[in-house]
C-alpha cells in the first residue's frame, strides 16, 4: 500500500545509494534530483553521518520524552546558534507535519486566538492539523470535507504569472487587500509560510516580505516560518529566512534534519512563547538520539564541506543551463540555491500551461534516461528539482542533456 499512484517505471526499489546517485535492484543508476524526497542534503550515505549514527548506536538509542540525551541537547544548541536571534528553544518531534502542528498549537496557546493565515499555494503537511493550513484542494479533500473554518488563505507572490504586470513595475499590489483580511479576522494568531515556496520554487521579492512582515506585526500576528524543506542549506543559506532578514517568532524544520537516519523534526520559538507551553506529552520518538547525532553530523558536514555555498553556486549554474536550452516549452526557471522549478508552457508568449499529459510524458522520458524528479507547481506543470547540495556541474549537465532529449521527443510525438 503506497501513498500515491505511480507513473511509468515507479516505484524504484533502491538497493544502494551514494552521493547524488541511487541504484535499483536491477543495477540501473539514477541521478536523484529529489535528494530522497528532499531529505539527503549532504548526499546519500555520507560517511560522516554514518559514523556519527554508528557511534550513537553504541551509547543511547531512545529514552523517555521526560528525559533527554546528550545528542539531542547538542543538536538543539546548534540549531539555536545557527538560527534567527528571535529563537531560543527547540522542541523535537518526528516529522514536518508534526512540527507544524506543534507550531500552530504554540501560536494559539500564546495568543489565545484561534485563526491562522496561510499563503495561497502553501504546503505544510498532510496530517489533519497541517492540512488545515495547506492550500491544495486535492490534499484537503483527501481528509474529507469540511475541514475547520479557523484558517484562511492570503495572497502569495507568483511573480511569473502576476496579473498586475512585470516585476520591474511591481508595487506589491497582490498584498493590497491583506490588511483588510486581517481586519476581518481579529482572532488571527499567526501567519504560517514557507519563505520560499517549495511548490513551484516561488521566491517573493524583498519588498513583498517587507510588506507582509510590516502588516502582520502591526496587528500583533506571529510569523511561523516553515523551513521543513527550505532549511539546512537548501536555498544557499542555512535557513531561507536569512535571504529576507526575517525574525520569525516560531520556526519549524524537518526532512533533512535527521541526516536521512530515521525521522526528526523541530519546532523552535522564543523564550516568551514557550514559557507556558503545554505540548500534551511528547511524540514517542521525538528527539531520537541516533537521529539527533546524525543530524548534527549532517549540519557540520554542510559547513565543513561548504555545501551551502555549493548550493548557491549550483543553483545559479542550473538556472543558466536550463535557459541555455532555449526551448519553447520552458516558460520560467526558478532557483533559490537548489530549491528549484522549471515551469513548462505550450506557448511562451502567452504563458499557456503545458498539459498534464505532456508533463507526465516528459517525466517518464526523463525517468527512462535515469533521472528521478517530481512534478509540482500551482498548475502541476513544474519540474521540481531539489538534488543533494553536493551535486556537481557535470551532473547538472547530465540532467539538462536528458531534459533536452525529453522535450524534443515529446514535442515530436515520439
């Protein structure tokens, strides 16, 4: 029983993995442009992460949530050192959806308010609570309707398809009605947002976040920065909030936090917010010692091997290489570090969305060439590209060559 239906050639049963490459049980190699579903930021099976996890296996595995381990404390301290100055405490759970649910609980407890605003196109998880602040109707309907009415969508910055005009003349008109929305919802506790949206790789301009931050602060609304996918070097900074100088009251993380060893997530907040926080016990495996040790080793690996700098550099390289194809079906290329998307269109001048059948065939063609990717975006027409941060220019060239073949073949009907 699997979480979704599979296109041609999937699921891939992986027998081994190293760096940016996975090998299936038949010996076929794939370049993994998903980093193990956005988890292996330092690459698959990094020896430093393996060594740290192996050492921890001989010391402590798991203890009661009432207690703690040296590994979890060290990881918490490192996260607070590296994160925004507004954050002082870390609470561990076991997955990104869960970390966001604890963030929602924390915001509501602290403010004594019930409503939470989320961005159009926003994704924050698939458990019931996180679905309440996830925009996708497909995902929301999976839980059965109706969901609660305490949460509501506010505009996101989709600059490529902005109805007010080109970026050069942007006056952030998309947020003109934001204050009125907040005025109409006085019980709003927080805004939850990925600072750069992983779904489609949407990165707002600085002035968009300046205005959003100014407007929500004026009404005492907290900011929950969801860094589950964008954190830990993915965007070319340790955390995506650094691109905009944001100081959120709450920040969450997950996916790559465990270094690929088990499952680990975190909710961080200020001292003031957590002073009277009641979590209602703790997730059984939250802050698992082996996952914590592996996560700390992963963070140190990112820093020691300059993988965050590589992410920024390779994101620029990927952008230039994709545009250099000069393919009529490539409408937009969006990378912030190695959080990226290539939006496909059938008519570049009119930005006509390429049909889902054609997009699926392109993905299948890439798969046949040994490329693992996912499809994303507001309209389901974006190639989602989030390789390990250790990816090389040669590997990007390999993908771009495969993409060229796929686009030409599908357009020709072959």
